[in-house]
C-alpha cells in the first residue's frame, strides 16, 4: 500500500464517494467570508436531511431557545456556522448513514457520545457549545477515512475494542499516518476553521501541556471524547476512577456522578438531533 502523505491523501479524497453535492456546496459557500445567511439557507433547503437537522437542533433545549424556529435562516443563526459546516461535512462523507458505506463498527455511536462529552465540558467551562459539539462529532473523521482507504488492511490489524491509543500506533505502521493527521489534512483541505482543525489534530495529546490560564477547544475535545468513550450504546455511562483526573485536567472540580448524569441526559438529547 502507498503510504499516506498529504499529496496521496488529497488524491484519495477525490476518489471517496462524496454523494451529497449540496453538502459540498454548503462547505464551499461557508468559505466565502461575505456569505449571506439567506443564500446559505436557500441552498440548505434543497437538502431535506440538512434542513431537518438544522431546524431540530435550533429548536432543541441544546441552545436554550424559548421560541420556535421554523425558518431555515433563523435556524442557521441559532446553531452557528460551525455546526452547519460539520453537518455538511458529515453528510458529504456519508457519515450519517451506516447503509452501503463502510464505517468502522461503533464509529457513529462514538461520534455522538463524544459530541455529548465535549458539549458537557464546554457548558461547564462556559465555552461555545456549538463549536464543542461540532468538534466532538467530527474528531474521529480520520478513522472513517483510513478505514475506507483500505478496509481490509484496517480490519485485519485494528479491532473494534482496541483502545484508540494503541490503534494510533498500528495506524502509523499500516498507513504511514494516524487518524488525527488524516483528519487534520482533510479538514484543512476543505478549509475548516483552524481552531477546529487543531482540536481534531491534537485530540490524543496530553491536555496539560497545551493550556495555562484557560482550557481551549482542543483540551475540551481531548477530555470530551474520553468521557464519550464511557457512554454505552444504550446510553448508560460506565464510570471510572479516571474521570476525576480527566476533569482535573480541565481545572474542573465536580463530582463525577454529576458529570455522569449530565452525560446521560446530553447523549440522549444529541441522539435526538442527529437522527431524523
Ligand atoms: Fe481518536
Ligand atoms: Fe475518539
């Protein structure tokens, strides 16, 4: 197999089945600094999946709205560009469907669980829940890309229950890069904002080295996806002694049972936004 470099990965990306043309156009339009919300709304409306998800999320308790949002323009403003961009990216890469496309086992559950974990942490730190939700949802995009690039090689060496830290070492051996690098290259290629690219690129690095006065988005994603890893497919949480250390790494001194109950509630909310 040819090792993946930025150049080969870019070439491979062209071959991926990007089914959703509207989603790609949404990503391109969001590139334009002068983009008008009305133009974006008009384009999104041509895709029922994106429209439904944006409206559902805008009307959810997630953003604490009291009045109902029925217009797509208002929904875009409510959920923010980073969330719209992430939904579009997930649709473009066919991450929303498990039918007919190859995704590693448990990929989607881990994505949603991690989005719940990052959201809980962002709320606790009074940071943007939209950015944290987006970064959490997309943080393991690289896993899907490597798996799709060579499914046989991936599945022969990486098992679904292998800890991610161990899988990363195998990925480097098999593909020449790991899933953090693969996702960072891809997100850079589709011009995702730097702050989201960095958060995804660093999500397996130790948190403490990265921030001094205040945790940043990448620290939130690192800890949020670890918390997400404790959420079972049925929505329960397997608490561990590690939780206190993880919360401490973000400067949070909160009983882990409080976080467990917030994770359970948020996971069920997030599952509701994503499913149509
Ligand atoms: Fe990861
Ligand atoms: Fe992960």
